[in-house]
C-alpha cells in the first residue's frame, strides 16, 4: 500500500511540475503540446513506478532477478509472444465491435490520444513516444501490476481474485472505453503467463510485443482505429 501511495503521489507531483515547466517555456500553446503532454504522462508513470519498485525490492532484501524470477530464456520468449499474438487476435475484434456499437448508439468513438498522435506526428516524436510506450511502459506496468500487486494477492491465498482485480484495474487505468475489455483480458493473460512461468520477463515480452503491434498498426497508415 505504501508503494502504491508513493507512486500516486509522485505521479501527480511529477505531472504538475512538468506542466508548470512546459507552460513557462511556452510549450503548452504550441502545435507540439500533445507531444509534451504524452511525454509527461508516460514519464510521470514510468519513473515513479520503476524507482519505487526498485526501492520496494531493496526493502524486502531482494533484487529484480530473484524477486521477479527474471530470466530471458526460451519459455519466457515463447509464452510472451504467444500471449501478445493471442491478445491481438482476440482483443482487436472486440475493440472493433465496441467502436461499432458506440456508433450505433449515437456516440462518436475516438482512438486513444497516443494512437491519434502517432498517426500524424513528426518522425522524431514518433520514435520517442513509440519507444516509451513499448519498452519502459511494459517494464514499469508489469513490475507494478503483475510483479507486486498480483503477487501480493496470490501470496495472501487469493490467486483468482488477484488475477481478476489486477486485470480490471489494468483495464481501467488506460481510460479508454472501447479498449477496456480487451486490455482487461490482456491483464488476465499476463497474470496467467506469470503464474505459469514464474518469470516476469514473460510479461515484459508479452506487453512490449502487444504495444509494438499496436504501434505498427497506428503508423502503418492503414486507417485501422
């Protein structure tokens, strides 16, 4: 609980400080404001999550490799890539159906801000946001959701509840209605993969691969929302 509170406090604090700095530098009203907003949002989550997770492990007198069973071995790559591909094949049709349902109900669905940005941003901004959204985001989110939160629930004797709760929170924090169910299912699949292999690298690989596929679709110009 102290870890989660610390991450939330630093997330808000980092976001406020970064907002003040960018406003003072005259960036807030420029065409590149979306880039700076996305950059601040990504870093505001990743820096506190990684830093405090490291501190969490040190408090418990362990390290990343021992605490999370980290090993970049063949099972981690195999299961990680399989989970990513399965999540795309199952999740993308669900998200498409959600978009269509929202249209039928008279709502105008919108892609996530990062997806909108990546379809039209300059190349160097795509590279920065794309990298942060694929690699550091996967490590930070998996360390928190699967490495710490899911493990805590499982070790208290409620593994199924831990899978369900962390998956739901994972879907909610991305704050996108059409993607909620696909991301919730992805969160459950990631927890299952961690439980099966005992290796958080499985989740890092799966999450990064899933994000990389989404990034490729966004910048492909295919028009797929």
